[in-house]
C-alpha cells in the first residue's frame, strides 16, 4: 500500500523553513515556528523530512543552491576583472540594506552554534568555505593577472576571511560587517597599486 502523495510544494516548504532557521538558528527554531512558517502540521513535517534535523539539512542544501551559489556564479570560472569588487561591494550594500543579507549567513551562524559540532554540518560548512575561497581565488586572479601565485593565494585567503567575518557580524553589527568588506576591497586596491 503506497502512502498518500504529498499535497504541498516541497520547495516552498523548505524555503519557508530555511528562513526560520536563518533567522532563529537551528536550536532556537521551534517546531511551532516551523509549522506556522510552512503551513504544515508537525506530523506532515516529520513524514516528509523525518525530523527537524532532516528539514534543516534540506534547508541548508536549498540555501546553498538558491542563495550562495547564484551570488558566486560571476566569479566562476573565468570572471571579469571587476567581478570580485562587484561581489564584495554588492554584499556590503546588501548587508547594510538589511533584509535576508542582514541576517548574515545561515552556515556561518550554524558553525558557531551547537549544531556546528555535528560532523555532517561541519563538513557542509567546510565545503561551503572551500567553495567561497575558490570563487574568491578566481576573482583575485582576474583582478591581478600576472601576479605571483603565492601573492594571489594570500590575498584570496585574506578576502575570504574578511567575507566570513562580515557574515558573522552582519546580524549584530552591520556597519562593522560592511567595514570588513571595505577592508577586502582596500586590500585589492593596495595589491593592484603595488608594482609587479
């Protein structure tokens, strides 16, 4: 005997839950808040996702696919020389404008919470950081063609660290988060002004 077919839009449910996890964090996201946001009863959520953690995992995957990766597309595989500056300035403006970006990064927030100690979550966060670093590395290469590989790698690490710091600060100190991104932009300017 087959179960009843789902009578809801899975993507819409996952995105509604994603917004709750993004706003409240995994631990503080109550089942009541998830029910209210998704419009589904607890039993339906458990049937579809197995657990609150299963719903969180689906939300994280959607976050990567719907929020993170589209923003990184202009930095892959051979970006325009200004792509990294555009990314950093756009991120700074989005954080200062509030909205979703003003909540920081779902994954950076998870990394600093108890759920971040879970090996599967830690692996997703590490993968995300590597993806971010690779994209920024492509942007640095396009910005500074002909520069020494070691110099470009160091600058990519600095910019990646400043982006992560901005995400960590966005919710509590948006102006300090923006300053991190301005520091990344200034690092690019200094490197560009330094003779080869």
